[in-house]
């Protein structure tokens, strides 16, 4: 499914019994702007893109009570990534993470988006992707695997007027 957030926002929302809008329904209409994710050298990424917004668990860490991973996650549009020449993939991202101990030191997780990530500044002045865009980048697999992410994302969605119909699916 292609990414159509604005069409999803303009459509008639599915309203749940508690008056909140169904995030599951909205997410199906909107699609996911994230095309790919993988690990790159963190220093090289900061040199190539010093202004990238936090995304994924790093953004959720700034917007909620979630504790971030030992590495940062950033978002960049595919067109900007391609125009820069990109960076070498150091490691693939996987859900669930590999069972063996992996050293992420010196790495950053980059998310490649089909659109320029809309920005929001959180209370600490740190630039993160817009919360609604952030929310739709999480896959069912990630939400099922990581209960802490699912819980905090649910809390964030509640602030935005949405709720999961199937919280752990």
C-alpha cells in the first residue's frame, strides 16, 4: 500500500465506543512512509546529515517514558538519501533482533522514508518526526514483539485522540 497520510486524515474516521479514533483503521488507510531501515556508521551519518530528526524508538524516547536503545534512530527521505550518495550498510535491522549479542557501538539506525519526514520539536527542543507519522512507521511485528514500545505508543496515540483496537497485534 502506498503512503497516503493526508487522504487518511481527510477520510471519515472509525470511532470506537470510547470516542477515540481507531488507529488500526487509520494506519491501514495511511500506509507506512518507511521504506527501509539499516545500520550505518553514526559519525559518518552525522557528517553527511547533521540535521536529521530522531525517528523510531529514539523519537518515542523523547515523546514518552520509553528508554531508547544504545543507538540512535534517524529518518531521511529517499530522495535526499539518494542525492547524497548514501552510506555503506554496516548491519541489517531485524525484528525480533538477533538472539546473539550484537555490538551497536558507533552505529546509528537510519530509516529511509518515501516522503520528507515532517518535523516536530519536543519539550527539550530536540527535533523528532511528527508523532502521527512516527506512529504509523511501527509494524504489527514490532508492536507485538516489544510490549514496552506498544504501551508507550498507545499512550502517545491517546494524546492524539487515537487508540489501538488490537493493542498487541
